[in-house]
């Protein structure tokens, strides 16, 4: 296989594998996989992670992670999955000696504390949760491995990706998908934030496009700084609910949870990247576009 996708059972990873075409891709995840070329295993186990890098590999899309809430609850596991596994993959690339492209899913969780609105390319990262700290360390490692010629690295700082299908995971931003997904499915949902709580958002389709584009951008255009912030449009909880309530069979009640609200109040409300725009990266236009894409994908899947 010429392309490796880690985290391929996740909804971003699975969509990326489908977009790339599973004839070209080796998909891996700890969870069972339905793709033609797939191997299940735990990236936190270093020999497994390193076995995935073969001399014929041209590109690695590294999406596997323990998401924000999980990494905050279990520090040791977050370090193993989010940091150690990334370094194991980078080391395997170094030892293989053929400098594959290495496209990494970072996050706007690298930002924290008092922030400008919007967060821009000039905003300094200052993570306030372990997940963000782990992602930032990985970005720095990828830049250094790239400088030394071991990989051709590209890191994308992802805004909140909507709309995640299926059951909720441990991401602290999971409510942003649930406030759309649950009422459309006829289920009531108690949203744990204030109506005015805003998130920087992007659709699944735009993120898949961004990952594919990241692998195609010329190295010279990226220069030494290999991290690109993706633009995320500002959408409030109230606006998310407004976008679906006219055709929802379920109801939404907003009841702020103090612990989660404190986290939400410290994350970027919007991101705006002139660099991403200049490099040709896509962004979403509106919450209505994001919801429409989700509904069309769900209709195609059910059909």
C-alpha cells in the first residue's frame, strides 16, 4: 500500500479512506475495520506502530488520537496515544529512510487562555488542556523531523468538525454535533452550554478535502513552518439549533454545565487563516451548509 491512514475507524478517518479509494490505502485502527486493506492494532504498542511504516509507503495520514475529554481524564493514556505513538511513527519513517509525506491531524486545542476573536495565524499557541499540549508537541516534532529530511511533514490545526454521526465520544466539543444529530434523529438532547456559546466549525467534507490538499501542497510553498491553521466559522449553540429545529422531531434544552462551560469559554470562537486561504485550503461557508452536507450524507447512507 502506498498510503497509510491511522484512526481509520473514526468518522474523519473513515471518510478520508473512502475519498482516497481503499485500493490505495492501508487503514488501521484499534477498532474493527470494514475496508479492503486493513489491520487492527493499538498504536500505543510501539512495535505495532513502527511495523506500519514500509519502504513503499508514500504518505501517512495520522489521525488516530485519544480526544480531548479522554486525554484530560486519563493523562497517561493520552500521552501514549497522542504523543508516544506519533513519535513512534516518525521514528519508523526516519529509520525507513525514504522521507514519506506525513500529514498530521492537530487541533485548535493548542490555543487557550485569553484569545483574540478570531484566532489567526499570528495567535501564539498556549494549550490549557493536555490534549492540546500533546498536539502542540507533535507539531514541533514534525517540523524538526521535516527539517532533518526524515519526513515531509504537514500538520492541520482542525476546528470543531461537524456533524459527527453515531454515538458521542469523549470530545469536549461533542455537544456541537449532538445538538444537530440528536433532534434530527427524533431524540431529545440536553445541551450542556449556554445558547451564546460559540465554536469554530468546519464540515467533515471540507476537512477531508483539506487533508487531501495538504498532501498535494508543494513543500516549498509551506517552508519550514509546516503547521496550517484551518479557518473555522463561528457558530453558537443557538444558531446550531436554529438550523435544524424546523424539521426536527426531537427537542433541545440548553442547560449549562459549569465545568464544560469553563472549557468552552476558553477555546477559540472562530479561526481565520490567511495562510490557509493563500495555500488553497477550503473552509465552510455557513452552519446551514454544514447541516445540509450532513443530511445529504445520511440520506445517501440510508438509501
